[in-house]
């Protein structure tokens, strides 16, 4: 059981948090909030804050009890909650060289997105082409994209709201196939025969 929680702050994502340095501050177990005034947050930056538990023996576990990210604006004010990233992204090559992307979105502790921005291109940064899918609640989303050639493409997707993007989720490189056949269609013929007595 933890007696205190150590707060670590990194400028950037989780990989920017230095757990080998001294914590920025500590909070007593049972505290439900803390003051971050005077931490010297810079303008127009993204920060990750992580709480890790520590016992009375001074042992800090590697577990993360809580994690949050926030972005500051040009006046070093908090810009608001970012949407949660998408989950379970899959890419499937379908007929005529199109690629079908499917993902799921659920709100955990982020903002409700307005839409999803699907970027695609022939490099892992995937710039140059964009599709927008409107957010319509918690469910599975699907979009088919015809990149127009048989080069390998990458597809990062972000959930967006009020100028704030979630972390991108990317596919591995996907290569369309213009010779892929259409999906088969199933047909059924019913026959019946009267019962004989």
C-alpha cells in the first residue's frame, strides 16, 4: 500500500518522463488533487504527468498509478482535454486497389472528438492526403481509401476537437493491389417440397 505518490513531469510524451530524477513533488496517499502552480510550464508545449506510488520504506514501484497529458497555449494556459486516441486500427486491401481502414473509439478520460483525421502517404509520416470521418459516438468506424497507385502507404489517424489532436495511431505500410477481385457475394436458392403423408 502506498503512503505517498511521486509526481514526475516530462515535456513531451511518456518517453520524456525521467523517472531517475527526483520527483517534481509528492502527494499524500488519499489526496484527490494537487496544485501545479509555479511549475514553470512553457508556452505552446505538451506535458506528461505521472504518479508513482512509494511505500513508507522509501521504495517506489515502477507502476504508474495515474497519467495525464496536457498542452499549453501561447499564454501558458491549459488548452483543454485532448481526445483519447483510437483503438484497434486495422487495414485491409479490398477490390480495385482500395484500402479499408477500421477502428474503434471509446472515451475514457479525454474530450469528445468532433471528427477523425485520416492522413495517408507513401512515407511513414504520411503527409499529403487527408480524409475526415465525422464522430458519431462510441462504435466501430470504417473508411475505404483509394490511394490511386500501388505504392506502399501509411495511415495515421487522430481524433480531433477544437484544434487539439489525440496521439496518432498508425498502420504498418500497406500496399494496395489494383488486381484484387471484388469480394464474393453469397447467393442462396431455396427449394421446398410439400410433406407427403
